[in-house]
C-alpha cells in the first residue's frame, strides 16, 4: 500500500487555488452523505446548499477538476466522490502520528473518521514516562525519545501536535527534522516552520471568541430594535391657517 512519503496530491502542480482546495472537503462530506443514501446524481444547487456555498462557486471549483456535470441531470455522486478523494490524496494510505496524549490527544486517537478518510494513526507519542505502553484507542503510547525512529520506520509525513503550548515548538522542530512536512497544530501557540512545511492550526478558543463577537453584535442589534419599537411615534403637527393657501388649500410648495 502506498504511503504518504512517496505519493503527494497534485493540487499545486495542477494550479488549483488554495480557496478551492479548502472547499473540496466540504463537497466530499456532502457527497459522501448522498452516497450513503444511494443518491445517484445531484444538481449543483443541491450540492452547494448541502456544502454551504453558492452554486456558481461550486461550478467554478469543479471546473478545476475537469468536472462539469450533465445539463438536466447534474453530477454523478460516486464519480465525484472518487474524483475529489483522488485530488485530496485520500485514495492512498497516510500514516499519522499524534504527539501529546492528554485529554485532547486521546480524543483524537479515538476519532473514527481518520481511517474512513485515508488516515492511519501509526503512533501515539507522549513525553510522560508513565504513559509509555498504555493503550489508547487500542494503540500503545510510545515515549517521545522514540519520535524520530517512529517517523522513519512508518514513513510518516503528517504529524498532529496536541501538547501544551510550551512544548509545541520543540515537538514541531523534532517532527520537521525527522521528515514530517505537514503539521496539524492543536496547541494554543503559533509555530515557526521552514519553507516547504505546511501547518494548519486548530484553535478552539479563537473560534469561541469569534462566536462571542457575533453573539454580542446580535444582542446589540436586538436591543436597538427593541428601543426603536418602544419609542413613541412622532405626533404630526396640527395644520394652522398660516399653512393654507388663499382658498384654504395647502400650498404645493411651502414658503422657506
């Protein structure tokens, strides 16, 4: 079976924009759900709604893959699942190491979505000697002293960092030195990496802060609307004789 070290997705060489690459997993998730329900075809509008994008953007994204659908029929669901999976590199085996087996690392190790999407957890690594040998998700935890040999022996090119912030950069440096070229960082810190190494950061606290901002703004808008609704309506000025024309009519143009 192919490993991540010898096979890489062709998205960059084919000139697919990064924004399109970021949306491909959204399309794949929606398509997989349709496939599981044995839906044979889907229109661009239906798929775009399921993925949370507009249909024009979806059609543009698929044009980079050379997939245009059939007028009046739509897209073949199974073929698109294969096509996007191939483009993302999910038709091959990607061994992954998770470093830092605390609560978050253990939760990641137990996540069943890795295997179904082409990612194999090759090793769990932790700095605590007391953790060595303990099984998590059926995989014995190994000590960080073995990190380099684990990466070499398993041909690992993707590493997941779930350590405390203070240890993350050192772990990152060791992963990169051992040959890891893609890192998923859950530690609450910014990592410095050399050119040629990709880092994706997942920071739950930042996402929650963004949601708090939107909640605060919605609360402010609701309060403004409530104040506007509670304000008394303006009383119209009573018309006087001075406002009337010579025949008692209101002039078409009021005097300045």
